[in-house]
C-alpha cells in the first residue's frame, strides 16, 4: 500500500488565506517525508466548486457558475508553487470525471438500500451549506462558525440513512482508537455519534450547480457528499489511463481543520460503508490559527496574518517552518508577523543558517573543502543514532511539530559542539590536526543528517546545504551517522539573510 495524504478541498469562493496554507503545507511535509522513505506516495489537494454560494455569487456578477469557478480555482492552483507544495494532482469537483464517479458511487449507496425520500425542514447556513442541529445553533439563531443568521429551509430531498450506521461507526471508533486524531477530536466525534444520528439530506431540489442525481435528474447531490468523494474519485483519473485506487485507497491521512470535523469523521466513513468501500486510516484534525490577540482572524480586528506577505518578507521556507514550529500541530495558536520574525532570526538565521555557514566555511578554510574521512566523534554520533526512526515515528502520528523539535534539538547540539570543540583553536596547533579532522568530519556529518531530516519542512534550503557538503542524498535511510561519504564542500551564501528582517511588508510587496 502506498502513502496517500489529502488536504481539504478549498471552497472556490474564498480568497486563499493562512488556514489554507497551513493545511496544505502540513500535508506537503507528510508527503515529502514519505517520499524520502522511498514509499509510493500520492498527495492530493484541490477545490470544492459546487453549491448555492458559487451559483449565487456567479449570478450577482452576471456569470455562469462554471466561469466563476474557473477563475477562482486558478487562485488556489497558483498558490501551490508559491507555498513550495509538491501535490501530485489538483482536483476540481467540476471535473467531468469526478462527477461521473460520484454518480457511480452514490448510485451504489442507493442500490444498497441506504437512500429514501423525505421532507427536510430546518435551520440552514448557506455558507456552511449545512442544516444545523438544535445544539449547533449559536445565540441569535446564528451559525456558530460564520456568525450569520440561519434561514428556515424546507424541501423534499433524497436522504442518506445515516441513522443505520450508528453502531458500525461506534465499532469503528472502538476498534481503531487512532482513526481520528488528536484524541480530544476523536472524543468529540464519538460523542456526536453517541448522541444519536439522524438521516441527512443527500440531494437538493432547487439547485442546478452540482452533480445530477442519476435516479432523479431534478436533483443534484448535496455539495458535501460530492466534495467528500473527491478523495476517492481523484485516484480514478489523476493519471490518465491509470486507476490508482488499488495502490492508494484507503487514504492514509485526511488533514482537516476542526470546523469540518463532523463531515469527515461521521458522514464520510458512513457513506463509504454504505457504498461498500474501505474507510480512511486516519483523519488528523488541526486547530485554528488565530490573530496575535488570540482572537479569530478578521479584517475588522486587523489581526490577519497574510501568508503571501510572510513569503514576500521572509521567504516561503520561513512560512513553512514557522507554521509547524510556533503552533503545535493539532492545537490552536496565535500568529503574527512579529512571531515569524523572531523564529526567522533566532532559529533559522542564528541557529541553522549560522551552523551551515560556519561548518562549510571551516571545511574550506582548514581543509580546502575536503571532508576528512576519519572516525566520527562517538559522543556526538550517539546523539544522532536513532533520530531518523524518532522523526519517522512522529510523522507517522502526524506529530509534525514534535518531529521538527526533535531535529531542532540536534541543530542546537551541533552549535554547542562547535563552541565546545573550538576548531579555530585546534587549527593553530599542528599537533592536533587529527582532532581537527574528527571535529570537522563530525560537524559536517551532523549537519548533513539534520538537513536530510529537515528536508520536508525546508526543501530548498536543505538541498543547498547538502549540495555545499557534497552529499546530495535526501533519502531517509541516509540520515544516520557515517551513512554516506561527503565532499568536496564549498562555501554557502547566507541562507537566511538578516537584512530581510528590516524590510517592511509594504516595501517588499511593491
Ligand atoms: Zn455557517
């Protein structure tokens, strides 16, 4: 089985923001790490394009929904290279191949006896495209997520018999305690299931911008079921002429935000069970990135951190590092440009950048770029033995901040090693040439290992350093002391120039 990771597909009407960048970068780190392990890997992202809000917005602008979707989807597609993201495919739910596969799978759900007609009446949030249960309605009859007033809706729909899956879902959660991570989100999903499941709308009658229900062509599928199925349908047409389902289904990880928990942890496994398909291995639910004041980001509060401004000011690698370093992946956390600047200066520039330039400069100055082929310092090497397995273990659990921290401890260890062993003093004493050889070789190999392991977070920087060390392999199996020969080494330009810190975002953007 290959490793398959997905982001949520992004609602095409939204402007790309930090939350989109966050989910996508996290999934990218997981995909890159698994590629380092030599595993067959598939990484999917894309856009969710059907439903009322797109149809309404298009109408207001005098466009066909398709035209608006084409225009807006492009903004998300363009974002991926800016974020350094290595997705294997970009799905759009308006793709004809997706629609045909949605019809095929949901026809099976119908034929298996899990679909019936009924009248739905309830409080509906058009932005969520979802009816709200009584306990989900915020004060003033508002959507707790969008804070807009709910509308009373009633229509004859096709229903999915979710209530029939209560027992099987409880059993799934029992048998696979890590189906939903972290634990608190698992408990939240499970208690929703245990509170009792009602059948849910599978179709909308008044809408045409969607996938047509094959057994009742006056209806389109409710946008959420159409959207969820992207994770499966993409595998059937991402590579023309190939069906990747056998290799990559079920997905290893769906990375999602906690605002779409219910759909991914309750509706999604149930509809797959109804279609006779295996359910994903893990759903990882990350938290919310908040403003510097710890409140939800909003233009009116002026606390929005724009990912593109971070990229302009500090570079994409700083954004990737910051998001998984400053906020523990899985929890909520405050964000700000000042905090990015602190991480950039204190860690990327002063710790990693400084270590890389000192190490390569000393190899050039003292040994003409040759990396001495000598035994490594045993005490230092011991601190790196097993680190590859530690990092892999964390990434397997989607503990991306913990993995990063384990590596960063070794970046600091290497900087201490430079201070303790003082190569500049050894270099003045010819009788200590062997000691200097050992220190330089150990430093170079340690730097090599942290760069192999950091590669998923900092893909460009680490390749520059590995190239400067004359040891370009990024394979995870090489992240062990003495695994590969190094050299010749050459000097590096500063990886994280300090001046960037003083460039105001407005100037950088102009
Ligand atoms: Zn809402």
